[in-house]
């Protein structure tokens, strides 16, 4: 691990979090761990956590390590001991909370996708731009950028090891909605989630494609489908405003024992009946597009791929070589150098655990693997470093807005028989601060 100076302790950075389920637990892990791993210019303190259910939020605070609780996010923003607000709510609350926090002088970390609509994302990016002029930071939480193997892939591409990029293929496959009796949680309701697999999974791979290539998508052609159009209601469908309802230890939408089976969703009807509600988001999305350089890109995201738990995969082909990655083997990167003699060339496995690889100098000896939770520690490290340096963090709200514009173009294309739909270009040149 990184060595620490024995001098004056770094100043504290009070963190307040809104939401406490799956993403709240993951972000909490990052905040708890980061100052014990990295030598930081500021030390995060888990000051307070907010949620609307007093009993549940108190339980979460004790479990996750937060010093105090609030039952209204406005009260959390108003606290003097909170300098950074971490937003882990459903998407329909992102804009309101983030803009209020920025206007109150706080730094902000917001989970992805940045918002549910382009208009909301534009308002958030504008608020972040104004806040940036006052020295505040606003970051969107695309944590897969912080996988060391992904960061190393970005480095290889930036160094020109692949040459001119030609093809990018990205898929993100899960299976937690295959069962038609899986309950109707907020992630299946457009008014709360914005979209389905598109925003939940597709946002990640759109961000990774643009980040790794270093250029935006300029247009897309898309198809979407909802395979199960009605699902059982939960006995008491929880208002989603206070937390991300993805359970930390169960299916991605586990709310606890009451949500573990769709058959428990009866309400008000004869014994044995199950009240159902409409699914108003996509189950799967398939689209292709073109990058600014002319490279072709394809994307597939679904929560209906039986047997696939968290299969985020990509392959990038260039004139000089190729890269391939699988999140379910996240310490490995496959690399092909096409400039080598054909008799000995081919894909080779890089075990990304060396101190020379991104983030790894702070962790274990070579060969000792990291996991999913470490991406949130790296995310916290990069945000704190940006705040201390007075730099715009990466990815910024402007980056999140660009992803939102791609998602909107995908939906427009799918609603219009896969018509090619242009994506508005970014307002300015891409900004990169790099990894650890």
C-alpha cells in the first residue's frame, strides 16, 4: 500500500449520502476504504446518510458506518459537516438533489445515468459548470472506468498501440428479469428509472466506448423490446425516493424477504390472485453507431440473458492491434499486437495486477486479484484528488450529459423503426484527468 507521511493529518472532507441500498452500500465501501489504501490530500468522513424510512436509514447507518442520519435530503445538504453530497437514488431525483447541492456550495457525486432526460442532464451540467467556476467538483459515477484492466486498456489505446480504431463491440448481459414473476420494482417504471436495460446497463457501455476511444458517438440506429409487459406488484411498493432498491446481497432489485418472490404480490383480490402492473421500460436494447473518426460500434444490453450474471464485455479492433475484456474476469485484459510476426502473434493474456498498472501500486503484490468493490475505492480516490487539485473530475457532468444524449438518440431511433438518429456533439473538447 502507499506510504504515508508522519506529519500533519490531511483536512477532513465531510460526505453526506442520499440512498443506502445497493449503490449506497457500494459507495459507502469506497468512502470507508479509500483513506486506508491511498495517501490522500483530504480524508473523507462519513458524516450523514439520508433516507425517508427512519428505521431503515438508522439500520443502514450502523451497518455502513455513517455517523448520523437524516430523513430529508434537504436537511442533509444543509448540514455544516457535509461538504460533498453523494447521490445514490433512482434517476428521477438526481437532478433536483444535485442542483440543490451544487447551489448550496457542495461538491457532488451522482450515480449513473446522470438523469432520466436530456433536459434534466442539461440543467445538471449547467449547474455543475457554474459551480466549477466557484471551485466545486461534480462527478458522475461510471465506476467501470476504475477497473484497473479497463484503465490499462485506455492507456494502451491512448499510446497508439491499437493504431486507428475500426471496430468497437460492447455487450452488457444480466439475467435477473428472466423470471416473469420477478416483481415490479422502480427499475421497471419509466417515471422513476427513465429507461430499462438501456439506462441501467447501456449507459455503462456507451460511456466506456466513448471513454476508451477518446471520441463521441455521432449517430445510432436501434431496436428495443419489452418481453414481459406486466409483473406482480410488491405487497407495499416502496416509494423509491429515498434509496436505490437494488439489494446488496440478492437480485439487483431485492427489497428483502417480501420481494423475494413474485407470488407474494397479491393485493386486494381473491385469495391466491396476484395484482400486476405494467412494465414501462425496455427489457433489452440492441444498437449500432459510428464514432466521430468513422469507427463502427455495436452495443447490446439486456437483463433477460439467462445464465449471464454481470457479463460486461468489449472488444476493440484497430489497425495495429486489438483489446478484449470481460468483467467476470476483471483482472485480465486480452491484447493482440498485429505488428508482430504472424508466426508468433495472437491474443495474449495480461494479468493486470502489477504495480505499474493503474491503481495497483496502492494494493497487493502481483497476482493478488482485486474485485468489483475496489472500483468504488478508486472512484473516491479520483474525486478527492480532483477536488484537492481544483480540477474538473472525470467523468464530469458534461460527460454524463453526452451519454444521456446517446441514450435519447437510441430511444428515438427505436421508436421510429430503427431510423438512423444523429447524436448532438459535445459542447467542448473531451477533458481527461487520467487514473491513479
